[in-house]
């Protein structure tokens, strides 16, 4: 007879990670393990943690399942879900860190109780604006961590159609939101929505790709997106350039490079187990370097 019973079966890695994430949520712990980011080009969010990446190196700097990542001056804002399920546990949280002389410091939990399926975020005015993808909402978080508003500029996802909104940015005096439009049974081209200061949609632009991610404005004012399912990048000048055989997600610009994340496409239940890559491209979209990660990139912020 086996010496092990059902009660002392070794738990799976997924179960261990889930338990550690739940404990971090309950105790407001932010699991930074390496604070030094000197010499690295960017930070990369993933379901396998937060990485610092350079053209010839990568390292894990924090444990967690991260989606949103935004640098605002010397501050970093991150969305972490401490429950990877699609259930109603609302264990999402907004984190803040400061970059000081090449080190991550002063980390704190700003807000908790967010939906597990929030995605990207942006700092607009004095508020952090988080895309609540599952509920098709934009959640505005004030400096004290309170929710100042929950907005539904695209209507109820059940009544008005589900668009899988995933990205948000500010450009040219408007707030821009990306409608993925290829999830929840919907298959169609992605759209870029322009919202005024009162969060009213004033324009919707159909993009020449489906399942897109990211909104990044470069120094020339061009808007860039990941045409994810094409393995491509595209911009508002009409460029559509395939850069990988993998799907693209996560995009940032530095003086030296265009940085884009790539990974294999996987069904939702398998996405915590796949790795990915970070590509460094020149402005002609030629590859300068490729760095392997143990997690699939969800967002990138330049350092």
C-alpha cells in the first residue's frame, strides 16, 4: 500500500503558484526579488512574472501574473491578478513602484478588488485608468486608491456586444481604446476608438487586422499597434510589417530600438505555461536581437 494518501499528494506547480499569489493578495505583499534594472532596456510583464530585458540578457525581477504595465515619469504602475481564473473572486490589484537610480523601490498596493481580467492601463491626469476587459469598462483609480468612476463607453457586453477592449492610451488630446474584436465568439477587424474628455466615443476607426493589442505613439506622432494574429506591427501611416512567426503583444520604443513581445498562441487555460520572446528591431523593422523569456509577454515599458 502506498505511503501517500490523497491528503498528502504533492500539489501541482499551478496550485502552489495560486496559493502563493492568494497569500500575497491577502497580505498586500509585492514579490520583488531583484531591484536592480541598471543596464536593461525595458520591463516586460507576463503571466510568469515581471522581467528586466536587454538585447543580450533577461532576468526575473518580481513574481506575479501581470497584464498592465505603464511607466509615468519615474513611477511604474502594474496590474496583477492574484487569481488566474475567470471567476468572480476579484483578486486583481493595482501596484505602484518607483525607479530610482536604476533600482525598483517604494512598491505599494494602490487598489484591490479589481476584476481578474483587467488588461492594460494608462495614467490620464491624476488618475490611473484600467481597462476592465471582461466587464467592458474603464475603471478610474484616484491617488488614494479609491475608485473615482467606472465607465462603460462601449455599453453592456451582453446587450451591446462584447469587444474585448484591451488597451488604452492618450494621444492628441483624446483617450484611445483598442477594441480587439476577436474573442467571446466575435470575429471581426479590430477598432481604435477615440474618446473625448467626457469619455464619449467621438470616432471609431476600423483597423486592417483582427485580434490587435497595444496603442503606442512614437516621437513623430504615429500610432502603432501589434497586429497580433499576423505576427506583425502596424502604424497609422499604413505600415503593416510581419516581424515574427509568433503572435505579437507588448510594444515600446527607445532611442535605440523598437521592442516587441512575441509568443505562441495558446488556449486560455494553457497561457500560464508558455514562454515567449522579446524582439529588438531597428526603425526599418530589421531584427537586432531576440531574447527568450519563460513567460509570454503581455506588456512592455521602456526604461
